[in-house]
C-alpha cells in the first residue's frame, strides 16, 4: 500500500516539474518576443485634454495598435488583439469604424470645425460602417457576418444591423466607395460599461497601466458626452511599407465637468472664471506611468485658437506683461493660467489660412513617471476668459413638422454660423461663389417619405430643386425590405442667410408584431449626416519628427478631407392600434 | 292561440325583441330617458378614486433637491423685475433682457420669439385648411407684436429627442407681483435642472408675453415650433431687433430653437387666494373637450397633497354648491346608499350628501367646460399638438410681501414642479397608460368613459326606437289603403310607397342646409365695420328669417305637403328627423362627449314629444293641450339663444342680460373653433314638422360635424 502511494507521488512530482518547465519556457519566449517587437507590431497611447468655453473639459484617449500583414507573420500576434486580426482576415475588411456614443456633441459650444470634433463627434447610439474587399455581390453576406461577430465581441445588439431594413449603401456623400461600403446605425442602443470592458480588452495593458488606468467608470460615464470608437484599416502588403498591415485606432472621447455641481454653486454668476482642474480631479485617478509595452505614451493639452486669440488680446491689454511673449515663456505660466507640469514640447499651429490666432498644444511625456511618482497635470485659471470654439460653416438642425398620427414632414434647416463669414469660403465656379454641402439621410421604411415633395427654400424663398441641388441620389424604401436613402450634394450660394429642406411623409401602418417593446416610445429616425467637402479640417504644425510618431497629432495634420456633422436623431411616435388592450379602454 | 302563431313563424328572438320594443315605444322612451337622466345624476356616486397607472412615473420616490440656494437666486430675479415695474418706461424690452440674461447665465440656450397676436376672427372655412398653411394676418396687426423668451436646457446625456415644457405667462407692461412670482418658481426649478445629472429629456422654459392674452403667445410659439413657414418673406424672426441698448440684448437670436417631441407641458400661474390655506388649482380642459392624460393630473395631485401639503382643487360651479335641489338629491342618494349597504355590505355606493354636492358641482363644471370647447388656459394650445399639458395655479392665503412667506412659497412651488418634471423625465414612453376620456368629480376622483357612456346611451336609445316605430306605423297604415284600390297598379304604387321617405329626407336636408347657411352668416355680418353686438345679433336674426322664407318659397312651398296631408306624412318626417338627429348625436359623442350629452339633454325630450300643433289644436282633449304646452316650452327652451339666456339667468341673475351677449358668446366660440357652435344652430326641426309658421331655428349641422371630425381627429 505504502509503496503504491510513493510511486504515485513520484509520478505526480515528475509531471509537475515538466509542466513548470514548459511554463517557464513559454514565458521566457514570449517576453523575448516582446522585446524584439520593434520591427513588427507596435502600440502607442495618447491623451488629449482641452478646455471648452462652457466650463467643461474634453478628454480624448487615443490608442493605436499596428500589426504587419498576417501573411508575413503567420497567425501569431504579440500585441495586436487576435480577435480583431481574425475578423479583418475572415471578413476581408478594408476599413471599418464602430462607435458607441451617449449624449450629443454640442457643435455650437464645443466647436465643429477642428479635426477633433469632425472626426470624433458621433451620433448617439451605435454607428457602424465598413468597406469590404470582396466582389459586390458578396458584400451583404460579409456585412451580415461581420455584424454578428462584432455583436458578440462588444456585447451590443449590433446584430440587428444584419437586417436589410437597417443598413444602406451610400455612394455619393459618405465616403468615396465603389459599392462595397455599408452603413448602419442603431440610434437607441444604450451604451454602458459592458461595451467598454471588451473594448479595453483589446488594449495590451487593458486598464491596469498606462493612460487607460485613468478610466474610472463612474467618472467617465458621468460626463456630458461619451463616445468610444474603434477604427480599423487594413491594406494588402507590398503596396506601401509604412501602411501595410492592420491598423487599429481606439479612441474614447469624453466631455466632463471639472467641478461637481455642489461646488459649482459657489462661483458667482458675475465672474465667469473657468474652473481649475487637474487630471486627478476630473478622473479621480492619476496616471501611474506608461504602459510598459507602449512605444510612446503622451499627454497633450490643447488650447484652441479662439482661446489663444483671446489670451493674446488680454496680454496686449495688460502692458506690463508685454515682456512675456508666448514664444519665450512657452505660455505655461502667465497671468491668465498656470500649468502644473512643465511641458516637454510646445506645438504651435502655423500658417492657419485665415487665422491670426493659432492653437497651441503642449506635449507631456509620461515615460518618466511611475507608481511612486504619478503624473498629474493641472490647469489653474487666474482670470476669467471668454471665448468660443470655431464652428462649422453652417449650423444644421433637423426636426419634425406637423402633428397628428397620420402624416408629417422632416425638415432640415441650415443657418450660417458666425464663424463662417471669416472663413475662406468655398469655391468660385463660373464666377459664382458657392458652398458645397453634402447631406446623407437614411429613413426607415415605416416612415413613408415622399421624395417628390422635397421643397427647397433659400433665404426664405422657394427655389427650384435644380438651382440648389447639384446631385441627388434617392433610393426609395421598400416595405420590410430596405430603408429609404437620400443623398444630396448641394451648392448653396455664398452669403445666403438660411436654407431649408422639407420632405413629407406618412406614418406607415404597422402590423401589431412589428412594433418594438415599449412601442409608445416611438421610432427613431437615425441621425442624418451633413458634410462640407470644400473645407479642410486640418491643422498645420511645423514639421517635426515627433509629430509623425504621435497618432493624435498626425491625425490632426492629415485629417479627413471632410467635416462630418451629425444632425441628431429624432423620434416619431406612432399611434399604437393595440393600445386599447391596456386598461384604459 | 297567439303563441302557436308566433312559433309557426319561427321569428328569431332578436326580431321578437325588436317588435316588442317598437310596439311599446312610448314606454321604452320614457323609461330610457328617465334612466339616462338618473344615470347622469348618479355619476358623482359612481366616481372612482384616481391612481397612478404608469409605473415608470414613480412620483415622489426621489427626495427633492431644490434648496434655499435656488430660491434666493430666484428672489434676486424677482427683485430685479419688480424694480423695473416701478418705472414703467422701457420696462418691456429690459425685462426680456433680464430674463434672457438670467437664463443664459445658467448655461441655457436662449432665444427670443417674436409673434403677432391673432385677432379673434371668423374663419368659416378654416376647417378645410391644413395645419401647415400659415394663417395670413391682416395688415392692421402688423405693428402689434409680442416677444416670448425661450430657454432650453439640453439634457446632459440625453439624445434630445424629447422635451418637457415649462410655461410662465408674463406681462412685461403691467405684470404684477403675481407674475414675477411664477417666474421665480420657474427660475428656481430651471436653475436646479441645469446642474442635475438625472435629466434625460430637454427642458424648455417659455416665458410667454401675455400682453395679448395668455393663450395667443403659447399658440404662436407652438405653431412656429411645429409648422414653421419657410417661405414667409417678411418673417418676423429674421429681423434682428436692436431695441435694447445693452450688448446682451442684441446677441440673442430670434431664430426658433428646437428640441425634440414634447412629452408634457406645465403652465404656471399665481393667483391671490382668498381662502384659508395655500391651494393649487388644476386646469385641464383643452379645446373641444380634449383632456390631458389622467396620469399627469394624478402625479401633480399626489405630489401636491402628499409632498408639499397643498390643497388641490379643480374648477367647480359655485352656484351649484348652494343649490337646494342638489343638496336634497345628495341626501336621497346618501339614504339610498345606506339602504344598499344594508342589503349587501360589499356594495360601496354610499356617499355623503356634502360629497355629492361637491362632486356634482365639479362634474357639472367639467362637463360644461368640455362641452364649451374653449380651453381653460394656455395649456389648451398644447393639446392641439397632442402634448399633454395642464395649468397649475398657485394661490396663497396672504400677500407676498413678507419675504419669509414668499421664500417658503417659492420652495414649495418649486419642489412640486421639480417633482413633476422628475416624474415625467422617468417616462420611457409617451403618456398612454391612463385615461384620456374622463370627467373629474374631484381632484382625486374621476368618472371614466365606460361609465358615463352608459348614461348617454340610455338617453339616446329611444331615438331609433321611436323613429322605427313611427315608420312602421305609417307602413301599417298605408298598405291597407292600397289594398282597397285596384290590385293591378299595386306594383308601381308599392314601390313608390316604399320610397316615400325620400321626400321627408329631402325636407330634412333642406332644413339642415338652411341651418348651415345661418351658421355661416356671422362671418359676413362680422365684416360690417363699426357695429355693436346687439345690432349684429338682430341683423343675424333678420337674415336667418329672410333666408328661411326664401328657401321655403323655392323648395318647400310648391309641394306644400306639410299642410292638410294625412297623418302618416308628418310621422315619416318626424322619423327621418329623429334618425338624422340620432346619427348626429352619435357622431358628436365620439368627437366631444360633453357636447353630445348636453345636446341630448336639451334635444331628446323635445324630439320625442314633437307633434303637429295644428292637430293638437284640433284635438281639443286635455292630453293634446298638455302636449302642446310641453312642446312649446321645450321648443322655446332649446332654441339656442333662449337656452343661453336662461342658463345665464340662472347663474348670474336675470338683471344684466343684453341681447348682444349672445353674439359675443357666439363670436368667442367661433374663434375657438368650438364644436359647440354646431349646437347654436341646433334648433328643433321637429317644430318645423309640427308647424312651419312657428318658424324657428333650425337644424343639426351634420356636414359641419363631419368637417369638425376631420379637424379634430
């Protein structure tokens, strides 16, 4: 009996030893690969902070992962999330963007012209678009599979986008595409931590180290705007050495109120002094150093051009500060505000076409900080400053007209903003100054839009459609099959004071089981998209090696050529025929 | 013997029942009418307690966040506005500036809305025009304008699809402490809501410029919000107004800012109370008897009573409170209730006499206001856009001069509004769970549609029975006379005979047509410049009689079948009239129950009693003379102007009645597009059947009714 036992224990010991050795070997080899990753995959993290005129602060996290094309490296990844790589490979995704958003981006207060807002302002709910590298006939199949995969990956009901009634294929206005782009939105998708957690799982350090450690759930969800975004680009190897492979950009944009409302009470109405804040006061946490495997880890503080211009004006007024020019002092400790940490770099926007004032960005590297000495950036205001963010050329709003249970109209109204007068407007074509505006709108099938009722008003006068609309593409909805899509390219005469479009619709008569739960809530018409292709949303910085390594700043410099603006979703309440089943009748 | 015959024919039970009803039509109509009136009187007894039906509302589940901090800020605004009133020069523009400044300091988006007040005018063909054809204004009103100030708080994490509206009417020119206090309440709530994190719907605060009445500015703003006129060249809101001399004034835009669909609207007002405690008045009736969802009233009532300790009241007819017969009726019901209780303790029909009187007075007022169709406050404008809205009127027991008292009032009022907004904010769906069709008998008791419809149905039920029995009788009469004649010409004759009712229908139609004409006449009369109501009224009467004579000359008199025709003839006419009357009432009860109920009360007895006067005069018996007197009295009473004067006389005393009053009343009804207007022209066509010379008004305007149906659906 005893002999038997000892034999068994011997065997066990041998097995355990073997296992330990295996494990050790594995860990050593993996750490070795991390060290020699330079040529292959890379990861960098950045955070941009920006004060807003309405006493709020923008925090924009940007995490970038890159992996060379999988064919050259087999199927193994060190840093790059395997789930994403598989998804790109399996569904032949060329480009994809997925965003989860809660709250509205306030274009009037937070600006709509800079690259930050035009890239990161997203419609409430979920928005997904993808470009596939497959023949056109297969695109729909790939899209359906992709939505299901993403749905599982992000714990969201993205799978509802598989139904052909929910997605569309824009051709004119959204992005240049050749029939392999699909676009879908879920305007009523609630966004919560369960969507953030899988998103964080894609990061190599998750939220345990580096900048993402700031993401204290209560504080980032307390904000006024919350948008988490994932953007994928992949290209075949061989074309360009730098761009080949898969690029994954994950951004989280939150707008937060620095002081809680209890303390907010104490400021008096007369002095509009901005609240002072620091990273720890906004997020309730500090940055405990960088994520070790990140190539770079930076924090930026941006003062936009309106603010800088205002500060310069104040400077000029106070003659005694004349000596402290911005350039020499680096602007960090002047009479208006104080930054608690000395910036490592200062970038100034140069050659802004129209501006005397240019925006300033302070760069801070987090690499030298650690757990014992965490990074905490603070901004303290000394005098009240009032400024406004740069706005898009037109302010667009969309609303419902009429009342009743039968019919109504969707109206889009465009009004020039104050800033548009100073802009180097538009193109002069045939001696006429015109402003090009693209509108893209998807309407669900149960809202039966009569596209022939499109009315155009410019400066409060009805106009013939041909005068204003350069190109229009309409695909009418089919009942229970596809939504109605309207794409318009407009040419508005410069200096017009207002423009309005209206489209009449009937509310469809739905079968009882086509109503969603809580049917009296109504149906949402997804956000419409308006873009100004003739404006460049980019900032020019003096050429710097640093810039190319920084994802945020290089995004600023090579921004999309388009300004995207979302007209927020509107809600139509249908009369519920089955209502009388409730007790009231 | 008789039984065997019936069984041989094997009539179905329903046919037998119909035959039974028809043969006893007089008895049936007497019983049904009495039961209908009794049912109406019984309604206060049958009222149920209200309850909050929508679970999502959860009123009062969160503790109030409004504190003295907000109240003191609101006091600052009140003080500043009151100082303005001490020097009236330029107070108008400055007060707008001050309110706008306070709003935008809170971080709200502010804009001004300029509107022209619409003068009350007759628009007889208004029914035809859709809602989005902007109403053209006269040049004379161009110079008059008012300015609303609108502030919008965007919900921090909301998507802006829904909004809650807060309205405070404010007259900048002669606004007193009352109005500034309601502004104070709204401001304190508004300033709290800019900081709270729980807000899911946007908040719109509309300071309505009430110098042209409280309704007009709200209606104008709603119209521009929902159906803006894009192509109006000389639009109001484009011109920037540089009246104010401070910079701030010029910065406020005049373009209308929007939020999403409105979930609910609250109109705030403050009144000088003369009662012993602080009370809150709820006004709910909107145009044409439309009511907001009962849940909205429920949450206000719940929060006011259980959280803020206010006494809630709804409108009552005070003259009914002291009337003796209501009291004695209440006592009868009380004793009846007790008796019923002894029979079965589970039947809870008992109600004390005092409660009955209260309930009856409230019910009568509720019925009256719904029937009249004139909204009881600015909230009526919202209901036209299917937004649930009520007016809350706070009244205080003492003056507002004492500051501590005023702060207390602001705190309670503000907390009530905060609670209501928080409740509505919880709503995921629009209000739909509770009742839309109800009559209030007290702030916490209501009669639902399922109950009050029974009384109405009983009242109306005799009409088809009597019509059918009359028709059946004439059919019975005629074939016998036919049989006496030769059998060969029977075929054609009987066909003609069976289509004889068409003739009567033609007569009815002509009279209706005349009624429609008469009801359109005021439009032309109102075009006469510089005329006072009395002359207008007499012109109207003259024209009506003239047109009647013309019509009779053209259409009716050539056949002159009314006179000297066999007895069956008038019976067919009566039956056609009663049927059309029944259809009219039935339709009206769908559009506006209260109007139909009151109409039925006035008309049904008369319609049933009607009998040719000539025959009665010839009859010479006591019965026919009694019937004649009844007919005359009923006919006079239900002649609309007579009804109006009698009613007014009962309420206010007969002393100060002028003929012009009726014209004014009609004018106001028309201005509000009231369905009651139909009844003004609603006379007794039956009298026409009895004697044409006793000429009189007229006819139910069914055609108009259909149009109205379209309008208000």
